[in-house]
């Protein structure tokens, strides 16, 4: 059931959140579900803030000022792919299943739809991450394919799903 906690706030990722983002993705339970390397430094996340690129947005979910989730959206820069973008996200283990992912995804898809006019948003998710599949399906994502031996996790190769959400805009008559 989605969280109704008004203390969960969605904001743009800034310098003030670097330590929290670093801690989030250095949690072994989170690192094993995303493509980030473990033991990242705050300097790495600080460098990710440097490019001021309007084709990218990084959001954080905060509870009482603590980072509990992150979701990023990047519009593809290639001209023929500029109608598309990709997302990646992570939610702290203690907050999974409490609506944080829904709040982040709703916010980032609002930007995709209403500010970037993206027609296609893509993501990749490990094939065994059923909770994430359910979240993405709730927002209209559909599985497009199985990516076999996609990444190394826990010393072995694991599969991932390619998912996308298509949004068709009406053409003027």
C-alpha cells in the first residue's frame, strides 16, 4: 500500500544529498539490485552533479532530511532517439514497499511527459526483482525482452528484463 506519510518529500538531487546518495548505493542490498559498483565515494556522486544538462534530472526522496530513495531520468542525446529516455532508481531497503518508489517514479514520469515530451521511457531491471517489476507495470511499463547473462551479481551472471513505457500523443487534425 502506498505511503501516505507527508514527511516523504521529493526534491532535485543537490550537493546537500551527496552523502545520503553515497550511503544509499553503498548498502550491499541496494548495490546488488542496481548497476552501481559498491564502495563508491562521495566524490564520484559529486562529479555526477557537475554537468548542468537539461536532458537529465536526478531526484531524491527524503524522510526528515534523510535520503531514502533516488530516481534519475536521462533523455537520449542522439537526434533520432531524442523522443526517448531511460530511468534508473533505488530505494532504501527499510522503505521498500511503502510507496517511495511510486512517488519517485510519478515525479520523474511527470517531467518526462509534461516537460520533456518523451514518447518512450526505458529501463532495465534484474529478471528476479519481482517487486520492481510490479512497480513498473503499475506505471504502464511493459516487458520488451529478456537480456540473458546481462550483468555480474554475487559472482555470477544474471538475466535482466528490458522494459519500456510508450506514450502516444495525438496529432493535430
